C-alpha cells in the first residue's frame, strides 16, 4: 500500500508529492489496518491518495484519506 500526497508543482518542480509505503498490520473481510511511519515531517496533515497493489504490482484506483 502507498500513501501519496497530491502534487503542488511550480516551474516543473513538485515539492510536495512523495509516495509513502504503508505496512498492512491487519486484514478483515471489508477493511485493512495499516501502520503509518511516524513523524509529522514525513507525513504532514492533509489530504492523501491511498493505493493498494495486487500481487502483480498493479495499483487500485485511489481513495482519498485525510491525515490529521
């Protein structure tokens, strides 16, 4: 799973977008629980897109999540 902050490009440089790997810690029938790396400097509050990949590495459609 990956957490990706939406981009904020200026003059061909994107200062804000970075993928953050999430570790799945629990799987239920209709839900996943993930572990997010600590530190607000790595994941500042805001809106992010979250993607899951299948065994072939093909990503899902993004779901928007709000990190507080």
